[in-house]
């Protein structure tokens, strides 16, 4: 899993748009479903939902390749794009980067907030966390 990817984190947005732009997210979701595609095929799919320039899709897919999220190789006259990382690996990498940043700089606040948040919103997950901590401490 490429660990050197860096993304901007926008906590107020939803889902993967927190770290990818809306178009990048749509393109990645298409490629995670289809596993390989060309700009032409992705453009065709996106054009069914809205007007979008072919060059916009091409530029966005090139940037995703530069970021290391997509691989590309030439087949004939077209580039074929494939995900360089699974969606699950991508989410894991982003969560690690976000939490590493928070825990490195604001450990007490981040941990206290996580406990309070889970107590209020997801007590089952808080109990799972408690058991995981007890298991680590017992080692």
C-alpha cells in the first residue's frame, strides 16, 4: 500500500470527498467497481449524469495517477487506468494519516473526544475499544 500519498482533509465534507474532490471520488468509485477503464469510458459514464468535458475527466484521471491512486499504462492509442490501491486500503491509509496527525499534535484532546463521542453515539464501539485496550495492556 503506498504510504507516501498526501491528501488534503476537509472534515465538513461527506465520505471520500473529505480527501478527494467530488469528481475524483466519482472516478475512483467507478474504477474500484470496474477495476480498469479508459478516459473515454469514464467520460461516457459520467456524461450520462451531467455535462462534463472529456479533457476535465482526462486531467482528473492523470492527477489521480500522479497522486499514486491510479496506475496507467498505454494500450494502443489509449491509456488504461487501474486502481493502485483498493478502496479499503485507501480508507485505511487516510484514517491512519488523519489520526497520526491528530495524535501527534493533540493526543489528549483527540483521545478524550473519541471516548466522549463513542460513549454518546456508539456505546458498542466504545466497549469494543475498551476490550481492545485491555487486551493490549495484558500483553
